[in-house]
């Protein structure tokens, strides 16, 4: 099953988006670089938002990223995930940022393969706040395979 087919089988839908204020995904050579995509979930990990809720919020970010990539590239096929940056709105003593960002990584592993094109580098960082009060923000870099 191709990456596009796998995403669709998971219930991810793709439709053309109207360009907004910023470019959510831009192509540079053989790379697709995304803007940060924020979760619908608002709040702070370690103060009302659980790690499991954060995991789902990071997955939500990854879905939004895939939709932006699709809008730029026209398909998820022929791509390799290179890097994720995950930002977690969290309290100073919260230490499970990496488990939160697994929500994005796990979805990309499921679609692109953990032992192949989905095996990526990643950073997971805690922040005192994120735009719009989002619980999580994720950005990604993809390679267009030749």
C-alpha cells in the first residue's frame, strides 16, 4: 500500500486549501519544508493536559502537516520524512515532551514505514507558551525521492 493510500485508509482526508497569510509548506529543491502546525488542543502539559492528550494533539499536528504537504506536492507518495521539530507547551517540571511528540512520529511511521521512509530525525522541546495557546506545535522536513 502506498503512503497516500495508507493515509487515506486511516481516515485522513485531503482537499485543496486556500493559501493564507503564510506558506504552510514550501518546496526547495528536493525538499518540502513545513511551517509549524499547531494542535486544536489548547493548554499546558503538566497543568491540565495529560501526556496521552498531548500525544493525540501531536498526531493532530502531523495530520495537518500531511494535508499541507499534499497541497504542495499533490501526493504523499515518493516522499521520505527527514526531520520533525516538536514543541510542547509545558510546565517547567514536565519531562515527557518526547512521549507527546511520539504522536506525530508514530503516525508518520505508520504511513511511511518505521524501517524506511518514515524513519526520521527528531527534536522534542518544552516551551513556556505556544501561539494561540496550542498544546503542541510540529514542523517537518520531507525529501522528494528521485
